[in-house]
C-alpha cells in the first residue's frame, strides 16, 4: 500500500475515532478545533510518511500529533493555564505508550459514545444526521447531500447549526445517561443504517462498494447490540439486515469493480455463514411486539438470500414486506420498491398500477432510481417512447460512473426482467 493510499485508509478508518477520542478528553464544544487538528495530523502523515515511511503504530502517531495540535490551540485560545489543565491534564501526562494503550482499548466505546453526543436533543434531528455523517463517518458534503436527498447548501447549514449547539456544551461532559441513551437510540440506528448504505452502494465517484464503511457500521452496531440498553428488537433487526446484505457482497462486483445485477450474481459466492448469522439475528429481533423498518428490510434481504434464483424468489412475500415497510416508515421510495416487486410477481403492468396516480416528491423525481424503474416498466409494457425518455433521464442523473454503467446494462432492450442491484 502506497503512502497516499495508507493515509486515505487511515482517514476513512481513524478520522471519526480520533475525533471521538479527543472530544471526550477536551469536550465536545471544541469539536471544530479537534476536527482541524485531526485533518492537520493526516496531512502531516502524508508528508512525513512519504519521506520516512509509516511508523510502527500509525494510529498512535496520528493521535499524538492531533492531540498536541489541540493542546496548542486551546493554549492560544484560553491564555489561562488553569482552564487548559482542566481540559488536558490527563492527556498531557499520557506518553506514546499510554496513547497506544488508550487507542487499543477504549476507542470503540468513544466512537459510539460520540454518536450519542451528536444525537443530543438540543440539536435538530436533520442536523444530528449531518453532524454524525460528516464528523464521525468520514462522509464529504456531496455524499451527505446524495444520501439525504438535500442540496449541498442545506448540508452546510445543518452542519453549522449542529456545531453551534455543540459550542454551548459544558467544558467536560460525562457520557449520556440511561434515559438519554434510550431516547437517542432511534437516531443512532439511523446513522448506522446510512453508514452501511453508503458502503453497500457508494455515492463515491471512484468506488462502487466501500467495504470498510460496511464493516465499520457492522462493528458499531454490534457494540450497540451488546450494550444492555441497546439490546432491542430494532437493533437486532438492523444488525441482521447488515449481515444479510454483507453476505452477498462478494458477488456484487465484477473483476473491473463494476456492479453486478442480482440476477447475474454467482450465488455460490454468497457467504452462507454470514447469512446464518443474519437469520439468527432476525429471529432474535422477533421477540416482543415491536416491528420496525429494519424488520421489514431484513425480511426482504432474507428472502433474497434464501431464494435459489431470482425467478424462484418468493415475490409475494417481498411485496408483503414492502407493504409493511410503507406502514412502519412511510416513504415514496418504499412505494417505488413495492412497484418493482409487484412487477416481478404479477408483471410490469401491475407494477405501473401501483404508481398510478402517485405524485412523487421533487427529490425522488430527480433521482436516477425513479427514472430507471419507470424506464424498465414502460419498456416491458411496450411503451418505447416513454421508456427511452426515462432511460436518458436515469443515465443523466446517475451519481457515479459505476451506477451509470449498471443502468445502461440493466435497461437494454433485450432484458426480460427488472434487474435489481442486490
């Protein structure tokens, strides 16, 4: 791995952890200072490691450089050693050996704790998502805008609101209380869901699948599922969904890194062990009376994992799960997906009937997904003019070259079924 690749790797893997660790030590109200320090440490790594090679413990190196930068900024800002010591005494006394031990043993809990801090009730929910995705998950502004179906300007506004609220936090805060953990669980689960989704079908221009994001989402959700307060049906269902999707990832890319349609995937490459883990978690999530969107989506994923082929998929069950999903978490996107499943079950005309009279919101109309589905349904119904119009719109709106290539392939005239991403 070259030095630039190594630094990129550590940016994706260590950025959020370093921010979480340093915020725990100096206070979340200094998050902007911490973010600047972490970014400076990564730039320093690029310069230093290119000349002298990577250190034995790159994580500890980054932590030490970022920490020293934070201390320097706080010293300049406060000009009062007493306040500086209040924030940093523990960190100043920690040498390289201590930072290695700290990073190895405590950082996982710090990152999850910081997710709960980002979901503070004083921060509007839309801003909570943006703050967590930007600060802890390593998303850039464009990626956040695409995932949340908002403009980049709105992302900046929401991020500014969140950081403004964090600046009002007291100097040193303990972790969230039991009541706060319970109340913030839904928001934290949503962030973890989006983190996994970005990895599973990336909006990143050069990468169709970002496995490291999926792994990180699974790791954090697993930690959450081990916490006494996090052991809820919704958490187990979310974790089941992640494992069931991750099981199919080995077959989702071709040799060139392009996406492979569900019906063209080699199902022998699917990870059967991981499928069993997902199914066990799904069974565990069934205890109690709670039914969430994660239950419905995990149920859909399970149907795909258990089907011997696309044609043998129990599409009636998939449609049933999409109907439940629409009721538990209403969204135009779920209606669109139900139309696709109905088309597989009863034919393309039936799929179009689901959308008859439906007025989609602007954000969905502008999405490549809306145009791609309509292009395929109309093509299969023999509406060539409409199919061609929607096909052009879908390809034009594709966020990455990988998605565009997949759309061009999936909307070929000779395709007989609605191709799915899987």
